[in-house]
């Protein structure tokens, strides 16, 4: 480093500082210059003379013992030297990046949906009215599977049929006896009965008034674009289990294509006596008109500490056929061929 640069540093420090601070800072400059391999011989003597000349005009010459004091205030002088060194063709140092705290709001604020929320709710409720009516005209097969997601692990499987009795009551009967090779837990046919009593959620027109809705933005589910709403009961009920969670509404049909949440009631001990409480349900499109629930899954845990293990519940419905009680007057048009028009969105797990 050329001695001229050190002299410039000295002049700037002297111009900015005075008294003892200037003396100690200048002494530190002298110390650094003496360590600089480029400042040798006559150049070192020249720098020392310049320092003494500057200080003689103010507070007297600098002696070498001042270096000790300078070291105590080294941080001050290093800042000054760095500021000078930046002028040596290196350009200014980039400022440190600004630290910004990004707060995640407890309530989503995505802005309003492209269609007024009231219009979306009204049209999806109408679609739910039609879907529920179609759903009740079908009998179908249903497979219930509980898996231990561990090593070693096993699974419990049972197949049954959901059908409608002549009096209109929906029933579930076993078609294939339960099979189990579970290693860590046990499930029986009584547990299956509990699972089959889980509500099937349709947000029909007569149910809309029971809920508060909060628009949470848009999300893509495979090929579908959906509006996302948080749904919460306005008030818990003693007589029915209400849904609390998230619904995904297709932006084309304005119909529910997926739900994720739980069923709540005012009675704390009400509901399925199972470890599963959060259910993700996918729907399939029938006849290009009706979105019906066909696949439900739930994950939960049993045990504690090192003995804890994960369980997964899967309920799959297929083989839809028009039931005997569905007369032409009660069955909506187009229900004679109940083959799904599209598969449900790919499950997340």
C-alpha cells in the first residue's frame, strides 16, 4: 500500500477528530503503516514525519508509547482506515442486507375472490343439494383399511356394502369378513361399525346458515383450480356433528371437490372412539355434473415416546349402482350410468 494513501488517511482522521482521540487514532495509523510491507525505508520515515507535523500543529508530537493507547481504541481507528481504503479504486462496500421480519398472519388475507363470496356459497350449496340427492340413490361397495405405518407393521381390511333399505334408511353390511395381520394394535368388527357412522359431509342449502366462511385464496388440485374456504360452525349442536375445516371449491362447477377437517359437537364424549379425528375426503365427478365423496383418509398416532407409531385409515367407495328405492321420479336425470367421469385429486399421503 502506497504511503500517500496512509497520509490521506491521516489527514482525514485529523480533520474529523481532535484531542486524545485523534492522537490515539493517528498512532494506530502509524502502527498499521509500519506493518505495511509496502511502506519501507524512506517512505516509513516520510509517513512518521507527516504524522508529527500534523500533530505538532495541534497537541505536540506523537511518541511511540502512544501505540499502546491506540491499541485500546483500535476499533475506532480501524473503521477510519477502512473508510479511507475504500477510496483506493475499490468502490464503496455494499451495505448489509436489510433484515425484514415477515409475519405470517393468523387469518389469511388473500383479497376477495374473482366472484363474490356470497355467489360462490349460493351456487355451491345448490350443487351440494343435487349431489346429496344423487348420492342417496346409489348403493356402492366400500373398503375400510387401517395400516400400521411402522416396522414391523400390518393392516386390517374389511369390505362391505352401503345400501338403502325399502324404508329409505341407509345401512352398511359386511360383504367380505375382516382380515388382519396388525402387529401393534387390534381392531374388530365393532370398530368397523364406529367407522361407518362417520358423517358424510354435504354443505346443503339448509346447512349454510350454520357456518361462518372465510375465503383463504386459490389452490390448484391436479388439473383443477379451486377456491379455498375455511368453514367453522357458528354454534355447536347437541343433536348433530358439524364440520369444521377447509373446503376446496372447483372454480368451474362451483362445487366442493375436497374437504379436510373434523366433526365437532357440543358433547365432548360424542363421536367415534378412534384415534382418527381429522379426515381428508376427495370426490369424483359423476356424469360431468355431480361431485360425490369416494375416498377418505386420516392419519394419527398411538402410544407415546419410543413406543409411538403411526396409523392410517383409508375408506374407498366404488361400484356405484342405482338402488332399488330410486324411482325415475326421485333419481335425477343421468344417474342410470354411475361411472365416475373423473378420478379424484391425487391424495396428499
